[in-house]
C-alpha cells in the first residue's frame, strides 16, 4: 500500500514540475519532494488518503477522540478587506436604516467611501470614531454605546469572516445572536428539557437560574484575545479586534460597549469557554444559555448547588468574572421560572407582569402620538402586530383580547401599509389561480371537442 501511495504521489508531482527540464532533473526534483512528503508522515507510518494523516473526525490516527487537532485559520485579512466583503457588510449595516441621515450621507458617495475605508484597513491606518453614549430605562437602566456608521461596516465585515469559524464550535444550546436560534427557540428547548427531567411531571424538577454579574462591563480583553488566537492566527485580524475593543470610554482593558455587533459576537466567544466546561467537564445535559443568562435543570437541588459552586470557581479562575449572588438562585419548576421574558410553569407559560406593564405604557404613549398626528397608523399597527406575535408564545388568549379588542374598535376604519400590501398580494394570487383554472378548463374542453 505504501508503494502504491508513493507511486501515485510521484505521478502528481511530475505534473507540477515545470516543462523544459531534463528527465534527470525531473527525476531528481520528484525524488527530493517525495522524501520531504514522507518526512511529514508520523513515526508509525500511519497514512491516510486525505494526505493529512487524519481520520474523518479530524483526529490523528491512533489518537483518542479527546486529542482532537485544533484547526487554525490564517491569511484572513485580505478577504476581510476585500471590496465585496465591505459591500456585503454595508448592505447588512443599512438594513432597516435606509431613511436615517447618516445612511443617506454615506450613500451619496458610496463607492468612494468604501474604497477609502478599504484603503485605511489595508494600510493599517483605520481608527474608529468615538462612541456616542445614551441611557435607556427599559425597565433596567443601561448605558448603550452607538458606533459611527462606517465603523459598523467594519464590525460587519469582521463578523462576516470570523463568525462562521467560531459558530461551528459553539454548542447547540447557545441561543443568543446566532442564525436559526433566538429566544423563542431557547424557550422551546426549555419546554423539552422540563418534560424530560420531570418525567412528564411525575418527578420533582429543580432549575438553577444564573446570571453573570455586570458581564459586558467585566469581560477581560487579554483573555478574550487569547481565546480568539486559539483559532485565528492572522496578526492583522487580531490587531483590528484590539482596536475595536479599545474604542470605549474606559482604560482598564475590560468591558465591551453594549450596542455593538462585535460585542454580541465576542460575548458568545468568551462564554463558549463556560459552555465547553459545563458540557465536557461537568457533563451537564440539560443546560441552556442566552447571552449571560443560563439555566440548568436537574432532579436534585444538592447537585445544582454543587454545579453552582464549580461554575462560579471556573468563572473566577479562568475568565475573571463571577455569578451574580442575588440573581443566581435555585427554584422548583412548579413555582414558576422566569426566563427570557416569560414565567414558565410545567403546564403553562405567562408573560412577566413587568413586561405587560411596559407594553401598556408604551402603547398608551404611541396612541397619544397618533392622536397628536406625530406618527402615522403604520407605527401603531407595527407595535400591536409585534406584541401580538410575541404574546402568542405564552398562554395569553384573554390578555390579548382585553388589550387588542378595544384598539380594533377604535381604529377599525384605519388600514396600514402592511395590511394593504398583504391584501393586494392575496388578490393577485387569487387572480392568478382563477386564470390557471380557466386555462385548464379551456384546454379540457378543446381536448373533448377535438375529433378522435
């Protein structure tokens, strides 16, 4: 078998040798390259057809599955700076923001603006503009930092390249800021886990609900960079990530600004270390994480107490963060678990009371703006439609009727752009179907009337 592989390798090498060389020179060149190829094999002469001496699961033959080779990526920066990638990033960045003034200003000289940004990235002269900070109270007070539009393009360009690399390594039960995931998928997963752990509500089920204390303010930049460097070996990409992380109003090399796309992505990378520890070291099955909130389901309260202590020690020692002492508690499922805006029991789900109060307050304000002709009906309709779709994920039939029925009576004569376009599409589809039916009938009549 070894001879066959060497012969086949020599044939492939002969095709790569430049034409015009003498036969002796060709033979010498091929022999030298073959010797180098053989030296790449391991000492046991384990040879695999993929020329990397690896199994299909990316492990070296003879090694256990726990000794998986870590694949790294380099030379990513040219692809990151390519015009096509920047154009794609721009399209993602302007989505649902086409009417904003900063988007329209950038659009006026789009090609030149993108080429200028590309030149700055290639020449390593790119520097982001200072963040614009503002505070929201919804209901918790948070400081949000908004990046300049061109800086957001760079964020998207970076994530376009490195997000697929890391996303494949994330566990299935990490649900925040990932394609095909989200809060509703996390709720569905919780529903499945609670039925398994409680044996269809025949056994006691406890839930460890945990939150990381001031997570976005305490992420350690050096640790984050080291985690990223385990996969990314491109110094230019690492340098750009460092520039993005340092663009904030603090000098302690900690924290990420809320509001940046990169902050959401880096948050997943950072806590993926916790995910891997929980899955592979603690071997916990029923675990779900959404950003810095996570839950673990188990029958034993004592086991969950032990998990909490081990997780807190891991976070302090390896990631320099810690669990929130007040928000990390163990609850019984039959008392209800507050998770991702819902209060989940075994047989039903309810919206949290503060979420209902918040929506009623916002709805009242929006109705006042409509009455004062500050907004059109489309804004009000979008609010009602969005909340109605969200509230259907819980048992809220009576609540929705109590809130939305009076609005239907009050605004019964109004029609939104969405409703109008939806009706137009429905009529157009029906018209097309009727035309197809008539066409089939006409063809059938002609076939019946034609002489045999």
